[in-house]
C-alpha cells in the first residue's frame, strides 16, 4: 500500500486509484442492511464536500450526532475534506456537558437521525441548523438534498473539488473530540489531519489484513476516537465493514456477518465472558464440572505454554463451542479504552480468539501502545506504536511524544500547557512501568491514587477491578481519599441479581436486603482482601440497586463511572460507613 499520504485529501485520491470494491460499507436501517460500494462512497463524499464548501463551512465546527453507520463515515470524511472541523457528539450525555460542548465548540450545524436527538439539541440552542441523515423531516433538510446540491455544483464546476483538496494541509485541524469528563468538565481535544493519518499508517505496520477476505464488525460508538480511527484505518485498507445497529443485537449479528476482526472495550469482553459461563453451567452436574474445569484452565493457563492432553479435550468439548459465539472466522480482536484484566486476556487467547490489548488517550489520537500478532504479552498494553516515543517521568508517569499528539485543548491554553510540555511530551496521567523488552504496564491513574488519612497510598482502579472480577458487580467505586480506611460502593449487575432472585424465588430488592447475600459478598471481599496490603483492605461496603446512566452524569459516554458525581450522589451512604470513625 502506498504510504505517502499526509492528509485525508491524499488518502481520498489513493482510494480513487484502486480497483472497485463492491462489498464495502454496510449498516442497518429499519432492520434491513443498507450497502455502499466504494464508488458510491467516494461519490457521496465528493458531492457532500462540495455542498459543505458552498455552505461556507470551511473552518467552522459542524457536529455529528447520529448512530454509527456508513453515513457517519461519509459525513466525517466530507467535513474534513471541505476544511470544516468535525465534532462528534453524544446526545445522551448530561444536559450540562452537552450545553458546554455546543457552546465551547461554537457548533453551527448538527447532523441528526432521530427526533429525540433533535429535541435535546434544540432545547439548548434553537438556532442550530439541523440536517436529518436518512430522510427530510418537516422543515429540516435531509442528507439526500445536500448530495443533490453537491452533484449539481460538481457538474457546473468540475475542477472545484480538485481545488479544495489542494488547499488541505496536514496540520489543519480535522476534528475536536471531547473527553468524557470523568473528573469534571469535558475538554475539547483538537486533532489534525497529520495526527489521524499517522495513526492509520502506524496501525498498518502492526496489523495486516486482506482487502478481499477480511470483514470488520463495528460495535462501538464512532464518537469515540478509538473506534473512529480504527474504522478510518479499515476504510483505508478497503476492508468490508459492517456497523451494528444496537449492542443488544451483537450476538445475532456476529453469526450473521461472521467477521474476521472487531474492536472491543474490556467491559464488553467481560460481559460476554460471564454470559458464556452462565449459559454453559445450565446443564447437568457432569457438564457443570466440565465447564468449571474448562473456565478455570482457560483463565489460569499461560497461552504460550504447550497444549496438554487435557487442553485438547477441553478444546473439543468446550472451547470450540465458546469460540463459535464470535463466528467461525474471527482471527483478531483488539481491546482498548480501558485496562483489560489478565484473567480475561488469558481466557480469550486460550479458547482460540487472538486478542490484543492496546492503550491510548483521546489526546494521542488515540493509540500510544499496543500488543500485536508478532508480540503479545499478557499483563501489558504492548510496545510503543510505530512513530511514538515513550518514557517515564520522575514519579513513574507515562509520557508520550510523536506525530499523534494533539494540537491542544480547544479554548483551554492553560490545560494544554499542563498536558503537553515544552518538548512536546504528553503527560498521560497514568502510572506505568516499562520492562526490558519495551512492553508497557499501566498500574493506575495518577489522580486515582487515593491517600488515606494515615498517609498510605491506595490504587483504587486495581481494587475495583478485583471487585468486578467475578461478574457480580457491573461497577465498583472504591473510596478512601483522606479517610481512615477503604470502603466500596457496589453496583450489583442486574442480570446476576435476577438469576439469584429467580433461583431463590425472591424479588431482586429482597435479595439485596437479605443477610444471606450480604454474607456471601463478605466472603468474596475477604478473598479480595487477601490480595491487598492491610491499609488497602475493604472494611465496609454498600450495595447500589440502581444503574448509573450517562443522562444523569454518573457514567461517561465511554461507560466509565464519573466518580465525583457518583460520590456526591451517594454521599449519605459513604458518610454512614465512616460515621463512627471521623
């Protein structure tokens, strides 16, 4: 593949120069597949680029607030080519954060695909220009009308598109992507064409695909820079790409599409693991014994060691059936967005799903390091990505530098100077170690190291991962900063709670209030505590029988707990656990 391109205009020209690709982009609409071959994709991008240019959008911020689809990619591409700044939006975030992003980015127009999204946006700004993607609704135009306008412009001035592409510079801002605001107000990360293209080229060095046979399945929101960059990479390699319409349909679509590659976040992999285990344990006592042995072996065996006779038996009787949940052709899964537990990493590799954990930040476009088919080490997030340099700061903070590092935070010079030093090193805020081979191990967030009132440091993330390791809790929040000891809020997984309630013929709330369930959890926490230093041990806990949501601000768009908001909401429970000790 030619590697000279430095911006999306040059990448567009490259795609024009290669043979037709009929099986290209696919998404679902009203339960049916909508497909775009490469020629149609390129013609739509060209027409929309011209229409956007004529609307005067060059240099302006235009938002995309639609579900992942082929059209998402078309719009994103056309905005970047016409010189506009693409701003992905989650419309289900808290009203405060949505309003902040609309104002901070000075959004002038938004692409929407539902009346619900339109309602939330108009509520905050009734002067926004709204464009529906699938079809025109009321007085709001549809995407088709813009395509028609662009085609007419192209017919009247066939050289205009070429002129527009000539004016693109690699250092032009391509997009503003807002951080999830885990610890406060979101920050708008400014990324250039060079930032994104450097990631596409680096990915091509680490992962190799076949244009004619590989099929990619996209299940994550494209408003996340991780999934968006990966999809642009797949597009540059001209893979067939299928977009899921709903995460609830993933298991059905996996069998229908039978993909060869997909990206995932650890939470998705964890949920699949526990669903597999629960379903596999539904059989008779002999099957249950076999399944427990298989899961124990898969989560503890080093995948690099030689297979034993037991492993071969388990492969035939159990692992093959588990692997079939992902289809029959999956040869690569890439995990990112959060830390993946070693237990799940070993499990997927041992049942025959090649899994590669990576690491990055929105500020780094996003990948800083990744495991690859050539070099894959459990317990790490791999080696530095091609073109990216890493080192450790004085206190063990991971620093990164390269062509992928953001231009800065939008309208926030002070935060930019704090994040990127004078030498161009991005201060990630993550504590890490780098082994002799160059593999990076993230040990936690700098800001999430709690310090108890006795002066001891506690890694909250590590303990939270231990607590969620058996599938009982969807989220866990460890508290202990400036407190005499560590306590936890436990968000019980609704599916797990439902199974327990059904088994004992109780209501879910009755189970949570029962002394029997509390003692069961106490025994589990005792096991967790045995892995911790005495100052890290969990001394008390409270159950939360309420799902945190993005709308209330308790979850970020990347489905992580917004800890300050959660702690504020459950301040009374936290205070109750410390009332006799403060």
